[in-house]
C-alpha cells in the first residue's frame, strides 16, 4: 500500500485516468488535481492507501509461490506413501 505523498507520476496518472480526469501535467499539478477530486469524492488523500502495481505484482507472486509449495507438498506425500 502506498500513501498519497509516495505516489509516483505514473501512479498519479493512473489514478486520474481511472477517475476520468485529465492526467497531463507536472507532478505538482497531478497531485493537486487528484487531491481535489478525492476531497470532492469524500476521500481523505492524507489517510487513503493506494494499491501500487508493485503491490499487485507481489500478491500474484506470493499466490504462485503458495500454489507451488502446496504442489510440492502433495508430491512429497505421494512419493512417501509409494
């Protein structure tokens, strides 16, 4: 999870695009635009936690590792019982 102040330009643009807002401009302009939209939507930009692409990637990787671990565990049990 990422705080508003930690958002990169790409993150700001993605958030603005998702809200149907103009995503052009410098970082300070993007921050101001997103902050205003969030306030209008009743969200507090200073406490809201954004999901970053890295976070999503990490969740997918963890799920794959978990699935692989279960598969290895099942194979090991099968070999032990043979």
